[in-house]
């Protein structure tokens, strides 16, 4: 099994911040270190998946072809860009929620629902003038709540080509800055990804400057500040004095390339980081701020709560088909164990010794849930898919909260499902060294079990101790969350 690579990666980031002058690397007035950390994350994920990390090739035929292509695009697209931007019906608003079509993974009444941003919309629309914008490439996109859709491929061609062409010129071109930076900091990153996607960040900045100048919100909410779109949006908002809030979307563990191990900051904060991090509770806020300087006043955390989980616990918002309902009815009388996988290499996804545990405990029914980034072909099931006490398809397609309501224990390498499970009074076993690093304190405090062989896990399965209420990490009471959100946003307006 692969061991604690994310742990070592994040400690390396922390070491670089403390030993190198990371703040000196800029493009114009933009400190590049947050984007470089995004590129380190990209390389980490590529290494996990066995994808080659590319370097920039100088003065080859491919670059000449790209240069000519983008020159033609620049000439043709400027008028088209301005025309389409004028056609966007952008109204003045108090709060803006920005998302991407890829975030709409749930369906309500056959319409798309964004579990990260839409719950914020539902609360804030009661008292605020609020607008949603969604970047999309699909003309058939049909969201549950009204959203101004921006077809970015057309709108970004002009700006992307402009910045791409500029990257070939001047002594301070984007290409040369990143090549020098990677050499100085001794980084193994995909420079092609680094340069081309930072150009896209700048293109999105130009686009969102137009959008924000017309909508004039006081505050912007979005999920995942380090997406290319949202980094461009953050740059635009900072230029216009608009506050930006990142909505927590994953476990925000103590070792996370983008959410933890931040220790060095410019005097006025990073232009590429949000002003606020909305988290699910103090546990997650503390993971972000652990290495923050005590005097830092920028990039604050708000321990507001997990609105989506609250809905799942108290409302059960899902519409199940007849086959899904029949499956749940069949397993109600069984003692179900959830096994939440992680997107490792195919041969490392399921430890060999886990097969023996599943086979030996035939009185338990095992729900083997793939990670959202995994397909069937990404996992070596080692024959467990043929066992009668195992289900994979429904375990991977049913909503997590519904599975947790029907389980009595959870097993995972290090998935944040273990954090969700606490809210359903379900204990978890961590079975990977990387998971031990991430949840070391919780394992020491006996909130989670740590099992690395058949004997340990079998003992834990037989005990299955109940979760104590004070071990829960999230704020999931809806009234408390609503009060937290309204209290936070009211601070941006004259009336309260």
C-alpha cells in the first residue's frame, strides 16, 4: 500500500513557506504562491494516477502553431466577446453566489441542484436580494433555482488568447516567471498546466470584472476557491473591494494542499485567497488556521455549519426510484458496514487483508462505496464483487446520508465519510497510514479505531462502540446555521 504522501507533501509546502521567500514571486501585483500550491496539488494527483508531469518545451513547432492559432482567435473574437458580454442580463444585487455546472450532482423534480451553494441561496433569499451565476458549456442546463448562465468558452476565447500571446514576450512573461520559480523552489510541477491555466485565471478575472462591476454585490459566495474560475473571480472581487467567501466542500483535513499549512502571508493578504472560509465547525476552522500568524487579520474562518448535511439528516431531500427503495428495504434487517474507498491506484484501493475480513464476516452486509472520482474500472475488487454479502452498485449510487442511516459501522482508508458518519452516530475504522496522519488526534482520543490487519478490524467490528455526542465535529442544527449565516451576512449591510 502507498503511504503518507499527502502528509509529506504538505509538510514540504510548510517547509518551503518557512525557508524560502515565496512572497517575492509575483505577476504584476499578484502573489503567485497560492497558485503554485494549486499546481503542487495537480502534480500530486497526477502522480497518484500515474500521469506524466510535463515540462515546457521551448521554441518547437507546436508553440509556433499555437502562437498562430491564438493570434487568429484574438483578431476574430474581440468583437464577439464584447457583444456577448453586453447581452448578459446582469442586475444589481446584494449577495452573489457563483458556481459551475459541474457542481450540480443532485436532481430535485428533474432539475439540477447544487448541494454546496443552493442551501445558502435558500436561506439568504429570505432576507437579501441575491443573484446566482453559473459558468456552463451546456445549453440544456436546467437548475432548480434561477441562475444567470455564462457560456464561458465563447466569452473567454478573446482574453485567453491575449494573455497566451503575451506570455511569449517580455522578460517578465508568465512562462519565464514560473520556470524560474519552479527552479528556485526545487518543485516538480507540470509547468504546462501551471502556465496555461494561470492564463485562464487572468482571463476569468477580466470576465468577472465586467460581471461584478454591473451586479455590485457586497459579498460573493462560492465553493472551492482554488478552481480556475473562482481564482479569477477572487482577483476581480479584490480589485473592486467585494468580499469573497469560500464554502467548505470536503473534509478540510489537517493535511490538505490548499486548505491547511498556510504560515506566510503578505501584509494585506493574498489576492488569490478568499476573505473568509465558511466551515462546518471549529474542528475544520482550526485545521485551516493552525499555522496562521497570530496577528493575521485577513482570510478569517467562520464556523457556520454544514447546511447540506442538516438537510440530509432532518429533511431527507432525495427522490429514490423503485429499485433503490426496494434495495433499502432488503437491507433494513441486515447489519450493514460501509466501506468508503479512496482514489488510489487500482491495485491499492482495497488492501488484500480486507478481502479476508469481508469473507470471514459473512453475517455482516458490506456496502462498498467508490469515491466520486472512481469508476468500476479504477478498482481491483479482488473477487469481493462476487460475494453474497457485498453490494457495490447501490452503495456507490445511493446518497451517502441514506447509506449512513442504514449502517452500523464505517471503514475507510481516510475518506471524510468518517466525519459525516459521526453525525449519524456511526463509528469508523481508519485502515491506512495516511489516514492515521490525518486523524491522529481522533484516533488517540478513541473517536476512531485504527486497524491495519484482520485481527484489529475484526475486534473493532465486534465492539462497534457508539459515538459520543461531544465527539461530533459539525454544526448540523439548521436553526443555528441559519442564525450564523444571517448574522455573518448582515455585517455587510447597513440594516440588520
